[in-house]
């Protein structure tokens, strides 16, 4: 799961812990990241975050990383 929410600067009051409820009845934590800056800075931060997500993705084969990674 990966999601993005853009909000205007200065409107965020706080961030609470997020919990996913899975179909088998168990729960899992969801890591939340916040980024701020100019549009180019936001793009770079998001790119780095997505790269890290795919590096940690279970089942990513070396061939996939070599073909699609940078």
C-alpha cells in the first residue's frame, strides 16, 4: 500500500499512528512520512521514498531491480 495526500502549507496540526485492518483479522502498522518544500524538493523526496519502498518490497527479484531500478 502506498498513498499520497497533499495539503496546503500550515494546515497540518498533527499526525496520529495509522493501523491497517487485514482481511484475516490481524492488524499492521502503517508508516507515515511527511515532506515539505518546493515542488522540485517534494518530487525528489517522493522519488527517494518510492525507491526505498521498492527496495524493501518482498519478492522483488534481482532481475526486476536491474531492469526497472536505477
